[in-house]
C-alpha cells in the first residue's frame, strides 16, 4: 500500500466475492464502494466489473494526478495480449508507443504489484471494448515515438487513464 508521501501510486483491490467490494486508495484518501450485481450471469458480472473498475480507476487518476509528469501519450488500443508467463502486452500504434509490456499477473514487475496489474488489465479490456482512448503519462526524456518496442515501459509515471 502506498505511503503518505508516495503520490505516484493508486492502489486498487478487488475482492472475488459477491457483492464485490472495491477499495481505491490515494495518498491521504480512501474510497470504498460496494457493488451489488445479480449473480445470474458470470459473463455479465465480468463485463460490469470491468466497466465499474474502469470508471473508478479514471476517477482515482483524475483525483490523484500531480504535475510531475513530462509528457503523455494517448490513443486507442489495437491489442491486449497475455502470454503464458502472465505478462500483459499492449499494442497502441495511435498513441505512438507501439507494442510494449505493462505488468505481470501474479508478480511485482515494472513497479506494478499483482493487484494493481489485475486492475490495469480490467481497465485496458474496458477501453478496448468501448473503443475509448487510453492515456499514459511519463517523466523521462523520451517521447511517445522513441519508447523501445517490445520492451517494458520506462519512465511510466501514471495511467492508464481512460479518456
């Protein structure tokens, strides 16, 4: 969980119980939402959870964003892939980033823990399904088009934010 001085992380935890309980924590703030969804359809439950999580993640991003980022890249998603090792690979030509690795399910990789990685995946699925643009914010000296292809994002400060 982030410390009170850490303004770069948003912690989102999803319980796998019905009704679903979602906790969004920002530095110095905590938001808890209970989501009651009929248990009639597992597919509908997954779609609704993705949409609700995407909305909560966007709100948390808007509330907790600070000005420490140097540039942002945004665009629609061409692909979201998951390899057998749990690495999430995103393709977004429109953003200028091309194809890149975001995080790994079940492990802390690229500065992203497993719970947050699951939340990021849900947000990305919601964005892909809806055709919404996704914004990534960076604090390094690269640009959207100079990030290495087929590599972990570097200088990644915030996002994905659904626009």
